[in-house]
C-alpha cells in the first residue's frame, strides 16, 4: 500500500503519520521526490481502513499495491534511484561503463587492461576473482589473489571495482570491493541475498538464466528488505531454444523494468550472446532501450583467455566501440559517470 502525501506538507506532520503507522506494527518506507512524497506501507495491509487514512488532512490518496515486490516498485519510489560509487553515478541520466576480463588471471594482466579501458572511457573495472564454471575442471579464478589484484588496480588508477561473490563465507573478503556482483546462478540464493542486505556496498544483481522479471525483482526485494537499497539490476540474457547464441538477449526487459521499478538497469551484451562481434549491436540496442549502463568483457589476449575468450573484446576493439557508444549515450540524454 502507498500513501501519497499532499504537497507542501510540513515534515513533522509526515513524521507523525509514520510514527502512527509504525505503532500499528507496519514497516514504512518514505520516498521524497521532487514533486511527490510517498509513504510505502509493508505488512498485512488488509486490515487498514483506507477511508480513515484518506480522511487525514495531509493525505492526497491511498492506493493498494498488488505486486509482491514493494521496495523495488516504482509506485513506492517514483524517481529513478541514483547510486553513487566513489564519485561515479549510475541511474537517473548517469551511465555506467563496466569493463574488464571475465577472469583476473595475473596482476600485470589486470593492470594493463585497467589502463586501456579507462583511456577508452570505462568508469568501472569488472573482473572475476571467483568464477562459477559449468565444468569442475575449468579455471575457477584466483579467488583471494584475484581480489588483491583488483584492489591494486583501484589504488593505482582510482577506478571503482566490480566483482562477483559466490557465498556467504566470502563476504569478509569483499569489504573494500565497491560493487558486489551476484551472478545469474546465485540470483535465487536467498540466504546470500539476505546477508548482502546487511551490507552498505551496492549490489549488482544479474538475472538468472531462466528467471522472470518478477523473480528478478523479488530477489532484489530480499536485499532491499534487509536495509541495503543500493541495488543495480542486470539483464544478461536468458536461456531459450535458440542455439546460434549463448543466450537470448531479452532487450524488452530493460524498458519493462524501467517502467515498473526505480532501480538502475544495466545490460551485459558479452554474456547475452557469447560472441565478440555481437557486443557492439547489442550494446547500442541496450542504450536505445534505456539502459543505465553496460558491462563488457575486455581481454588483452582473447584467444588465450582462461575463460570466455570467445566473447571478449581486445582493448583496441573496445576503444572503437566506445567511440560509437558515446554518441548513442549522448543522444539518449545521458552522460558517463
């Protein structure tokens, strides 16, 4: 349920209403936009007397929310959420470019890639320290050393870092990671999501291989209900009957999520198709569809990459694509960072 407060209502009166509602064992969520102030009510709202609420002099309207996700719902938070990380912003007209290798393979490798992607306009470094792989015999990442090398890039270049977490026991290792990524395979690892809800760092939540948009938003709700409302959603392709591409890029998910949720949405064209030559057109399409950012895999030697070399761009190719994307981003009225 949402309660729309009349414009120019004194803050103390809003606080009084919130205190009254919380005294009835409801959880409240206050959203103050430029033109609208909304109080979100979470709990068994079937017992609420709507007419009684509407009778209050500061209440403009009261509406029931049928969707099971509340905090992620745009009805609860009409303005776009803007997430700021080390001076870089995501959402609300601010575009994020996250680039880097699928896996951190060595310190020289990740330092070299970091310098090149920053010259091309990337404002976040992504790199896998822990790698979930289909085969138990495939490269699983450098783990602790991978995070150590990412942090060295952060110190050397001042760039925020994004890397994937695999389990609750690894949380202490991510204390200095700027954005913690939850991969597609862990999107419904609800115990992990609950724990991440207690952290302060933004969480980049990837859509699962076979999950609906509502299920993605419900996973975001797990994180947000724990107190961490800094969630970034990521469309990375879903599994369908098509075999020409690694996954099927669900472009329609971007405008749909933007319509029903206030959270930033980024696209991962690298994983969406699994083919390096498709990254450019899919990235352009994501920008046109309203994405708040893109995540692109860049490797200094794709043919010899320890993971996902087939979908990785060389630094030179990434630079070429970025020059084109900057025009698209500008045309959409957005700016990087």
